[in-house]
């Protein structure tokens, strides 16, 4: 996969996560999905940490974009 494709897939994942609004879920829906949600969030955390660590290992910094 090219780097451009990878960045496009990451952007799509960010967009998809931006659409998640757990506060709009009913209490029952949240309880029903809590196990899967927890697993997904933990997996995301681990993967994001791995990618960030790989960037830092190359001597680069992860920086927040400057807002316009």
C-alpha cells in the first residue's frame, strides 16, 4: 500500500470516529455494546501508540496541527 493510500485510510478512520456520538446512545445500547466498544478503544489506543512510537524512534516529533 502506498503512503498516500495509507494516509487516505487514516483520514477515513478519523472521519468515521468523528461521527461516533456515544452520548446519543441509549443507556441500553451502550450497555449492550460496551464490551465491543471497550475492545475497539483499547485496540485503537495500542495501534496509535505503536505508530507514534515508530515515528518518535526515527527522531521525529508528533505535533498538533496549528489551527488557522
